[in-house]
C-alpha cells in the first residue's frame, strides 16, 4: 500500500496523528500495488448534479488562477505507476494490444438492432441532435446524429475517440455506429418534451422531425447515428476535476492529484478533446465483490478530433472560451491582431472537420475551460502519459480510425496521419523533458540494466554516460548508507563489488545521465530494490521529488 493512499485514508478517517503514520516503513510487503483498494461499501452515494454554466464560469475565472502545487500525484504506486481502479485500468503500454482489440474496444455486447426504434425521451445535453431510444431487442441507447455540414464526422469522432480513450485506460460507454430510419419509429406513450414555458407535454413526431432537421440525412432517407448503450448500475451524475465525493468512502485522493486526470492534458491535446468538463463525465454505482462501489466514466469524448471545432468555430484547442490576453488583443486591434489559429492551413474533409498536426504544440494546447487537474500536471505525469501514447503504433492508430467507417479513404488516411504527427510531437516534447530512465532491473549477480525512453523513441541522442549511486536503505527509517558509485556509457553496468545484502534488505540506486542538451537528466531517478531469496525485485521508482523546488520547477518549465 502506498503511503500516499494510506495518508489520505487517515485524514478522512480523522486519525489523531499523521506523524506516526508517515514515520512508518518506506515500503510494505504488498508494494508495488497493482490495484487501488476499494474495500468500503458506497451504497449510500447519491446522485450529484453540476450546473453547466456555473462550471464554465468558475473554471474560466477562478480555476484559471489556480497555482499548481508541484506535488507528486497522490494515486501512483511506489514504482510511479497508476494502479488499476474504478477510475482507470492499465491497457496500452502495460499489456500487448492487437489491432483487433483496439478496434473492438469496450464493445463486448451485440450492437443495436435498428430494424425498429421506440423514442423514449429527448436529448437533454450536448449540441449534437439526438434522443434516447429502445431498439428491436429492447435495449436502451443514446442516439446522436451528424450535423448536415459534416456528414459522418460526429459519429466517426465518437466511435474513434471511444476506442482511443478505452485503450488508454479510461472507462468508456459501449458505442456503435448504427442507422435510424424514421419510417420504422414509434413514440413511447410516456415520452415527453420540455416546452419553452417549462411545461412538459407528450413527445410527438413533429418533435422528432425538428431534431432530424438538424441532422445529416442519407440519400435513402435514413440517418447515420452514434449509439451509446445505457450503463449498468445506478447513475450518480458527474465527477469533478477537483476534490472528492464526500459520499464515496473509497474516493480518498483529491481528483486534481489523480495522475490519470492530470494526464488528460496530454491525452486531450493528442485527440483535441477540448470539452473537459464535469458534464462529460459520469459516475455509476455498480456491484463488485458483494459491495457497491462507484465507477467513474469519461462518458462523452466526442468533442475531439476534427469535431472539436463546431460549425463556424475555429479556435478550439488554441484558446479557452475566454482567454484574456488574445481576446483583448483582438478587441483593441479591431481584429487586425491575428491569433495563431487564424493562420492554420487546414486540410479539411466534410467527414473530419479541422484537425491538424503541423502547427500543433502540446505545451500551448488548451481546452474550452481549464480544470484544476489540467493545471496540476507535472513533468513526471506528462512523461507517464507520453509513454502511453508512444505505445500506439501506426497500425493501432489506423485500426482505431478505421472504426469510424469513413466513405472517403482520403479522410481516413488524413485523420490517422494527424494522430501520428501529434503523438510524435507529444513524445518529442515530454519524454526528454525529465530524466527518461525506465524499466530498471538488477539480476542476482548484481548486473543493472535499464532503458532510456527518449533515446529508444528516437527523440534524443544517447548521453555521454550514465552514473549510478548505490546505497543501503533502512526501510524502517528511510535512512541510506552509501555503498559506492558506478559509471557506464551504455544502459548497463555492474554493482559495486562490495554490494552484499541478506534477504529482506533494501538498496537504493540513483541513476542519472550526463547530457549537455538535457540538463534535467542529471536529476537522478531513484530506484529501490528488495532482496528476496530468488534475487532482486524492483519495489520503488521516484522520477522526481515529492515536491518540486522552485528551481527545479523553473528548470522543467524551460524545457523545449
């Protein structure tokens, strides 16, 4: 169990003294944990609503001024990885993924049966036209359609983005591309629509026609639709990107300190997921191992790829809804001061929209509004996210994009190409920004090997050399006793000859690199090994200190 998770649990339980806890062992027998504990019943969790315009205003004018804490993510385990949880499941980069598994994604059940639809209720959120309906098999689906200006784009976007974010590790809703034929539709007698007066009256075919007038119609009179399956469990509303749910006893780490939520700044930049708001998330109460627990979904990732830019809107991904500097500059120059997004030479396709990779810069990418988790991203969080993205091979990206069922092969090729360009720019930006030592191993004979993620990806030259400082670790006190130092020009070196340790003991190996082009590589990655009867086992890895000093934070922010 990591000390950070234990510490948050202790705070919420109201323990009288935290100091006694933090003075405990550095490592425990179950370190590194592979799954975040969810041992307490959350059956008393109640639905939570978050008002859209309040959230927009708060994020734009309050959250935007948030000063990052520069503290390590609170839910990483002792080897600096994110354990599986109700929030996130490690997939790409942690296991071998085939093109077939990426293309299938979360879709484990049968697709909709579109031979007959029963409209149940109106769509209450989002800009895309749609409604909730039941198919010929009696399954309930949330349907949304393409706008007339971009036939095939919105539905493809939802399908592809759902596959990508599922592969990254986020909980997603089963989503399929289907057809909707208004000639095979009935209206549920209980269906109602809210009128401008606020009154609810029966939903009619005229109401359905109004929705379909805003949708792209095929030549045969049918409509292409994105169908999201109704989730199992009790819907609890949305989650916030800061704080915790007070009614969920397993929600111990403030959301702004969850690495997978911080990392949406990187993953969002890749896919241009600009609509990072609570309204596009969903919490559901589900049964697991005889207990009720909360599962957290990114349930709408459709405002991404080319469809992040609605009809007539060009600046999404470049600026917040309100961005004081550029907004005032355009205002006082009467529009003559051009912003970067106004000069982008987009290659547009009706089924893609505006999505490019040549001018893209992950450091300057912005969603519609900032979240606290977005602002808390540290260099080690970005490094973790970049490694996940680099695990997407070109073939895996093509497999995901192909699920969009494009009628124009050139549009499909363009979208895949842009995702590859943006992936590489993210890797080139974030992998060399910190000491990129990964996968350290120490064999029974004292031979240390490791990797350099930036060099392996081709984003940096091999450094002049590596240095390792070896120390015995007192696991009870955290104190270290220096053993010696070794150097190598390769990612392999031997331990000092006087390294001896009985089973159950620990050593620390601090690995740094000498590289003039990347001074941050001199900040050592601290690795920790436990001696077992069969050899050495990695139990700890600290890429950056728990809290960054102002000097180190400034140095990291200056990286190209």
